[in-house]
């Protein structure tokens, strides 16, 4: 409860702080303090010191895993604020509002990690997405940003409509919204209740594929990620996506058996298609930002494996994957924002002028590609290992490994441009030392997790 | 009235909404179609609520089974209102820059 209430309050505080001060550094400081309070509140609740007790009538159920996931998400947001805080200040005039909207998104995340029924699931998804429509369009004068925002909004509300239809049909079959109420199968003659629940779940499944940008419902992703201001793309493609996956898994853990054997078939189809579309299209991109959008689709393909297996290994995997993927992508985007030219050529010769940026960027990209000794390797390893344990066909795992190998190609194209090509990468701004220090710290964390993945996982049981 | 009629009506409205979203080119009309989809769901939820309540009433006179679907409808209305406020703002912003709300204009990002 702490996280939900504190994040909503923090959002309101940020909105008001915009009235009292125009100094952007003050607003950023307030937001970081609010985030630290939020992390503390959440950790306190994880260990049983819940300061706000509310009877939620079984709508919310707090589990240790969910609360720990909250903590990871908040820490990723903290990293995001530290690395990209400056870029948020530059994104537009209403800095306080951007921070407020980010806190409202975090409120949605905290609901999504603890929902115990379809009502809270729906509310969480909506609280998560509505602020994002605004953040996408925050660059008001930029036509690309406008377009991305409208597209995201129309697609988002369309998928909400599908989700609601699914929820209504599931309700029709079971007569309540609770997650583990699997049908007091109403022996109602006129209604063939057997078909309502599977069809409803199919609708929910499709709309969740929309939200986590998995194929075949990924088509909005590249346009929206490309058009949105880069800072907010980095937020959307990491923190929000990871939270979406947690909700996806949490929901279908209990519900998937209504779909019967076709569930695994559907998922296999989605996984293979997502990996195929994400990786193959990413190869042909000229803009690094667009490449990252496609690569985020292909990473979604790997995260879908945790849905496929849904055992303890998968749950551990989604935690590692969240940390590895979020940290690395936030880092890559933070460096990207400093560059003038977003194409691959824009990176030419970065290693000569900015060795620290080039080196840390290399670590992040290696982690995204899943090279051993980085956190990304264990993310992918846990996903595939859990799938093998759950008895996935070996062919599926082999296909995933092949696509991971393909992904190395486009990640290494950036590294190649930085180190082996002539040119002088132009930067927008001087790179402050504090930024470099933060980048190095994140790179070290990624390597440490790559060597000792249990440091992240032990907290789950401690 | 049998429950099927309500289901057919709601599904028809929902399908009209989907077809509208997929075929129309005017952002406001697409938006209206999305609202139509949401309202079809509202109708279905209320019908199901009454149905489940009716079944439960047979055995228990003061049964509250199925009431939560009607609560859900209120939440859908609230969320739809929030979406309208954000969505219309986005459409207005778009109109100011391009003087058009035709979604066919939305192809700048393709290249």
C-alpha cells in the first residue's frame, strides 16, 4: 500500500512544486527526494512495516515478489533520473509536470505488481498508459512527436477496448473478477459458458501483446518510440515494458489453464514472430534510435519465455531481465541523447573524443546482446533455462539462441562505428564529469550482476 | 429476455466500433468508435451482472453476487473520461500544427 499511496502523493507534490518554483534544479532535487522516500516506504513494507493499512476488500494482494519488483523498478527509475534528469529538464517547459507524470506511471506500476482481480488489473494498466500518451507528445511543436502521441493514444485505447471486452466475457463465464476464481461454472442452460472464458482470455492476451509491443501487435512501437522525445522513449521501453510483463505473467499464471493446450501454441507463435520481426527489421535500420525500438521488440520476445514456462526459474529470470535490460537501455539512451546525429554514422569516432562514453556504451550494448560476464547474459540464460525446464520444444530454444546471435550484429555495428570508423562524433553539449561517473557506476553494476547474478535474486527470498 | 440477445447486441456494437477504428480516417471519428467499443462493454457487463445476480437469487434471497460488474462499469466510465480529456488535447495539439485531423497525414515517421 505504501508504494501506491506514496507514488500518487509524490505526483501531486511534483505538480504543485511547479507552481512554487521555476528553478529546474530544485524540481529535479525534489523529485529525487520523493523517489528515495518512495523506495524507503516500499522496502519498509516488504519487511512488514506497513505504515498505511487499508482494507482493500481483496482487490489487492501484496506479495514479497511484487514488492521486490517494485523496488527494482523504483531503483531503475532512480538510475533514469540520475542519468537523464538533465535531458528531462530540456524536453520542454513544464518540467515539474513531466516528473509528476512519471510518478503517476510508477503508481500504475505498483498497482500492477499487486492486483488480485481484473478490476485492479485494468485500472493499473490505464494509470500506467494514460500519462505515457502525454509524455510521448510532450514536444508540442514537433510534428513527429505529435504524430507519435496520437498514434500511441489511438492504438492504446483501442487495445484497452479489446481488454475490456475480454474482461467482460471472463466475468460472464465466472461471475466474478477475482484472479483465482476459476469458474463456479454456472450451469446455465441457455448460455454455453464454456466458450466465454477462452475467448475473453484471448482478447486480454491480444491487448497485453499490444501493451508490451510483442508481434503481431508491435507495429505502433517503432513509430512511437522514434517520434517521442528520446528521454521518454528510454522510460517507456524499459520501466513501463518490464512492469507490463510482470502484470502479464501475474495474470496468466492463474488464468492460462482456461485456454487449455492452445495456450502454449499461441505463445510459441507470438515468441517466434516477435523474435523474427524484431531482429530482422532491426538489422536494416539506419537510425540508432529506431534500431533500439526494434531491439526492444526482440527483447520482448525473450521476456515472453517467462510467460511460457511460468515456474520459479522464470520468475527469477524476469527480475534479472528487468534489471539488466532497464539499466543497459537507460544507459544507451542517456548517451544517445548527447549525440547530435542519431544515425550509426553519428557514432563514428566517438572512442577518440569521448573514451568513457564509448566504453560504457560498449558495456551496455554487450549486455543487451547477452554476451557472458554481463547482466544481459543471465537474463537470457534464465529465460531459456526456465523454458527448457518447463518442457519447451528444443527447437524453440534453438531458434531463440539463433536470434540472439543475429542481434549481436546490429549491436556491434554501433561499437564498430565508435571504435573502428573515422570521423568526429558531434555532441550537443559538454559531458559533465558527474554524468561520466554515473555511467561508469552503472556499467560496473551490470558487470557485477553478470558475475554474481544471485546478488539480485537473494533478496527475493531474504 | 434471454441473455443471448444482450450478448449479440453488445458484440454488434463492439464490432461496429472495431470496424470504424480500422476503416475511418478522421481522428475524432476513430475516437468515437473507441468510445462505442467501451460502451458496448458496459452494456455487456451490466447484462452479465444481472444474469449472475438472478442465478444467485434463486438460492439466496439477499445475494450480492455479480454486483461488482456494475461497479466496474463506473470505473470504465471514469477511465474513459480521463482518456477523452487526454485524447482530445492530443488531437487539438495535432490540429494546431497541421490544420488537419486526418490520420492519413500520420506518415512522417515511416521514412
